[in-house]
C-alpha cells in the first residue's frame, strides 16, 4: 500500500512541476514555419506578386448572353437592311459587290488579295474598286488555268494590264500561287451569297417579350434613354414613334407591289431581268419574250403560266408584279420605245380608247397617282396616327410661340432623297426632234442633233456699249456690243432694282449680266465729281468652286480697276481679316464661307452694307450643297423684311425645266425679272452623243470605254481638235498612251500629223524642253496631257500649243473645265465616276462639272457647231440625257440638313420659337417644292387640301428637327410653349460648322478623365 501511495505521489504536480523532460525529436513530426497557429500575425511582405481583386471576374447568366447574341445579330441585320434601303449602284459598297466572282475566305488570302489589287492599280491607274476587282478576277482565271503555258499566261495578262517586265510578271505569278481558295464551284456560291449581302434581305427574328424589352444595346451597355425620358411626354413620343414605324412598315410593303407608269421606260424590263440573268444578251432576249407574253396572252391565268415557264419558279414575285401591271408595262414600254411621232400618236390613241389605259395615260401626263391608290394603304397608318393624336389633344390651341394642333414625329431619313444630287424626280426624258439611238456591241449610242439658232425678232437688236450710261462703259471697254442675251436683259439689269433670275446655256455671257447689275449699284454711289462712296455699299458674288472664285476675282478686278474698287476672294484657301473685309467693295466667295459669316450676329456691321447678292450656278440647289443656298436666301429675305432695307438678289443658272419654282424662291417678278433661254441661244450650237456601256463585267466596261474613246477620236483625226476629260491625274497618261498605242497598232498615227509638217517640228522642239516624262513621250505624236500635278511651265506650254492648234488630242482632268478658257471642237467625257475623298468612295460626276466640261465644246472664233460626247454606264444614261436636255427638275435637298440649319438660325436669334421656325421654312425652296410636288416630299394630297399652306406639316418638320437637336444637346425645347433655347454646344456647332451628329458624338465620348491615348482611339 505504502509503495503504491509513493508511486502515486510522484505524479502529482508538486513533485514534477520543476522537472524538464527531454523529448525525443526523432519521434516528433516537424511543423512548417508558416503553419497557422491561431495567433494574430502580420501579412506584411507575404503577399508579393498579388493584389487584392486581381482575380475578380464578372459573369452573366447564360440566358442573358444568349439574348445579347441574338439581339446583336438582329440589329446587324436591321442595320444592313436600312443601309441598303433606297440604295442604287452608287450607294456605298453596292458597286463593289456586283459582278465580282472571287472573294477571299481566309485572313492570309485576304492580305494577298489586297496586295494583288495594289499591283493592278499601279498598272491600270486610279480606278473604281469594281474595275480593280474585275481585273483581279480575270488575272486569277488566267494564272490558275493549267492548260496555258507560261508565255501564253503572260500574253493574256499583258492584254489586260499592259506591258509587264519579267520581274513584275514573276511577282504576279507568286501572288496568284498564294491565293489558294480560288475555285469555280466556290465562285458560284460566293456570287449568290453576295447578291443577298448587296441588296439586303428583310430577316425578322422572333423573340420573346422579355428580349424586346431589354434595354441593353449591342455593346452590352445599359441604355440611359429610359431614365432620361420620363413623364407623359415620353410616353406620348413613344406611342407616336411606334405608330409612325407601323406606318413606315405598311408603306414599305405596299411599295413592293406598286408601280407607276413614269417608272417604266424602254429599258425598265431589261434592267429588272438583268438582276436575274447576268448575260446582257440573255436579259435582252428575255425582255422581248416577256413583252410578247404580256401582249398576246388571253387572260391572267394564261399569262402567269407562260411567264412561269419562261422565267422559272424562282421569279414568282416578279411574275406577280408583271401580271398585276400587265397592261401598264406592255403599253408604257411600247410607248417609250417608239422612235417616231406617228408611232407615239397611234399608241396614245389606242390607250385613250380604253378606260383602264386612259387612266395610265393620265398618270403619264400629269405624273400623279390615282386617287384610289393615293388614298390607300400608303398613308392610312400615318393619317390614323395623326387622327388619334389630334383626338387626344382635342381643343388644344397654339399659344405663345407654339403652332396650333398636335405634333407628329416624322422620319426625316425617309424624306431624304437617298440618291442626293443624282435624284431624278422625272422618270421620262423627251428627246428633241431628230434624235436617234444606235445599238452597238457592248454599248448603245443616243444622238441628239444641234439646235438651230433662233432668228432675231423684228424689233430685236444688239445694244452697243455706247448706249450704256457713261459711268458703266469703262467696264465693257473690250466689247463693241452686248450679245443677244445681254441685250435683252440690260434694261432690267441696269434700269431697275428688281430681283432677277437668268437661265441660259454655259458660255452665253452670264458674267456680263452680273456686271451690269453691279454697275446699277455702283451708279447709286457716284458723286458729281466722278468719285465713288466706296464705304456705303458691298456686293457679294457667290460661286460654287474655288477655281471659279479665283477666275471671277481676276475678271472683276481687271474690269473694275478704273473705279478704284477692291475685289477680294473669300474661300477656305484665302481668308480676310475684319479690316480687309471693311476695305473691300466686291467679295467673291463660296456659299459655305458666306454662310459662316452671316451666322455670326457680331459681324452685322458690314453685312448690313450688302446691297447686292449675285448667286452663280443657282441650280446647285439640287446638289448636296443646295441647303446652304436655301439658308442664305431665306436669311437675306427675312432680314430685309425685319430691317426694311432692300437687298437685290440675282440668280444665274444653266437651263432648267422648273425655273418658275426657283424664281418664286428668289422673289422674282415673272413678267419683269425672269429670263429663260434654251440651248438654241448657245454661242456655238452643240451636237450631243450619249454612250451607255452595257457590259456587265467591270473590266470589260473599262476596256470598251478605251475602245470607244479611240473610235471617237479617230472620227475627228486630222480635222478637229479633241479634248478628252478623265477623272484622275494618272488616268490622263494612261488614256493618252492607250490611244497612241492603238494608233501604232492600227497604223493610223499619220492621220493626226503629217510627216514633215510645221506642227510636228514645233512639237518635237518643245518636247525637249518639257520636264514631265509622260508629256515628253506623247508630244511628238500630237498628244498631250494636262492636270494640276504638272509644273506651271508645262501646263502653260500645253495650253499655248493647244490654242495654236498644234496639239490634236488633249487628255485632261477637270482643271481645263474650270478657270482656263480653252475650248475645242469636240469634247469627250470618258466615264462619269470620280473619287470623293469626303465620302471615301467613287461617286457620279456632279451636274455642275458635266455642264462645265461640255461647255468647252465649240470654239466661237472657228466653229459653227461643237460636239459633246459623254461615255457612261448604261444605267446612268437616262440621268445625263435629262440633265443636258433641260428635263431634270431641280429639287430641294434641305431635309437632309434641316436640324443643322434650324440650329444656326436659333443661335443667330432669328428664330425663338416654333411659330418663327414655321414662318422661316416658308422662305425656303423646300416649301415651294412641297406645294408643287407634295407627294414627293411626304405630304398626302388630303393633307394639302385641309392645310393648303402646309403649316402643320412644316410644324411637324420643325418639331422633329428640334427633338434631334435636343437629344444631341444643342437645344432646350419646351414642347408646351414651343420655345427654343440654345446651349453652349449649339453655339459651338453653329459657329464652327459642325453637324448635330458630330456634336452628339463629341458630347458622348469626350470625358474630362480621358487620357491622350484614349483620345486617339476615337476615330
């Protein structure tokens, strides 16, 4: 017991508390130094290489991602469809998609393809992309043809691109080898696929309500519009917007099956069939067969069956259209194709005998649609929307600056003419008597004879300069008499202060008429001692081109030198200080420059001294720059009404069909101030040829154009000088060498210059002094080139040699059309497409350029008539025929610039509310054309009947424009009172000529926290 008790005691705390036991470390597991012990410890220095939040990730639910992908796909499809709406072959991207076979499918072949296109561009010069791509197709088909030997491949390639050195051809072969996805089977598939891409398909994606209501945009960002648009106004706008969208959709569906007789010309059917059949010969023969079926089929069922057998089931929609408008298509095509007056009379008599055909004939003559059609589905939804809106606001009356009635948001994009200055409101062109057509292989010719000069009337005579007031005679010291047109106008120009509109052909002496009106104003400020009070008046001469401005400054400066008056240029290239403007009496400027000056209210000190404004080339109203002229005229006339001081406005224009509308816009008295002269008053009558190339392949069109130029040049070889206009500097040399090489090949160079003649010796001598290599090579053959890239010495030499009739064929850019008076017997315009840097694509020549170029045809000293030849694509033939035969009506392009023009007037202070803005619209050319052609500008006939002055429609236009300005941050718009209040952004946009879209982009993307790198990311 004692032993057990002792053993027990030795384990008590008192017995062993001071004992240290040695542990056997071999039996103990080692712990890590960083093992957690549960104690608080610092992490300093232990988190190197990581930061808090480095592995942060945000994820979305799978359904949200799927919805976003669907929405993005839908938006892209809708964007593509909207982009192609109203598209023509001039629209962006479309011209590059038609008729092109090869499409690279990988990144590597795409890069190689771009290098190949650059190679071809070096060989062919500056050409539209469809020509380069067409040439690439031809080259690749040659290089990929294994049956051809290397020498044959080179020969075929040189026939397309011209001479190639062995090194260049080897490079081309290597590029061809790198393109591995060029194949016949794939070409067809790609071509068919691109038809859909080019012309668009209205694909509608079915989505749930949840997807439609989602506020996320295509970039996954939350839209803030819902938060910004609050209250009842936002709900009303949303309802109106949805109704308008429904109306637009309904209108679009009705347009698919609608057809107007004016749309149908002699080649309408052939153009529609060319979209189905690539071969022009096939589409032409099919068109003839379709016409025969439409005419001979017994009833609609038989007609439909025969058309299905002829065209196939794939064309069923087109067949439905043909069946629905069977008589219209048959008779209108026959009428348009008739060559003689007797044939036309016979067809018209047959149509008059049938009541249904008589309706079609009435539409052809008046240009209006049937009442039944006009009151149909096209405007029903829009009228319903207006009616519901009016019912909701019944009893509302205008108060303050608001206009009575309810407002409707319009779709301005739908009211804009998508073709811009190329828009043709008249679909039919009646050619002068004696005109005829010729069908050639690859192209069609239309010949328009020269008009005979009209004989003098019994009491008509030329006014001698001696009969003018003595103070006006020094300005005309180089003339003995005024010409025929000037003689008719001198009394109105020099004897009254009424506004004038002169429509006359190019070269008819409109500049002297402008000078006569200047003399009228100068005469008011001459003292008894002959001195002029130069600080009492200013004259503004507005010209569309800087080169024309410089020409006018030189002309007026020389002729007004004896009056000690200062003439100055005001353009983007030549600025004037305030002191210089005050010291100048005659300012020659571009429309945009004068618009900028008159927009700023602080510059009224000298703008109030303006007593005469002369607008040259006022048919520019039809151009995309036309809204600037509308703004200037409206601003001037309203300002005259406000300050009760008259400013005389003179309009100078080429001949145009609706000159009465332009006269009304300028406030011209028709009996005393309107003067119209047709082409029979041209100093040298003009014989015209219009050539439309019918080839489908772009490269083939390019080759045919060169052949046509050669043929037309050879028709005048050795007899008349020829001036050929092309549209790039490189193309001058390319075309000149192409004509010369064809002459060498066919041994026809001797027809231009005879061996040993004086001209040949002169040209050989002068060629040794020339710096330009291409010109030095061409001069000995009687050919020359002229463009702005040449030295001044070379250009002057070419002008002198051509004026002295040593040079037989001169290839030039538009530099000789503007500013340099160098006429030729024959003028050829080779192609009508010119590169527009602003749009980044090739566009059709403006009407201004074409008129100016053909104005160089015929030399008054030598020729009794000149010849103008225009070569273009067949699809553009109708436009240029209408333009140059006074059958292209001048339309207003103002809707496209309406928000920016409204903002400028609000900033200036001339518009303060809705009522002011509606009255301002009444001074524009848009208002005149809306009254004349209401349906073309989106005004229903019944709307015009209820509101003859279109006050409500004008208010709707202003309301829509104000909404756009408000969303862009340029304006504060009070919808109840109609008041407008400008913002700082609005003032900046007006003074610096920025559009509301540009300002909205700046406002959205520019932030105070942006770094320089982030700033440069926005392009």
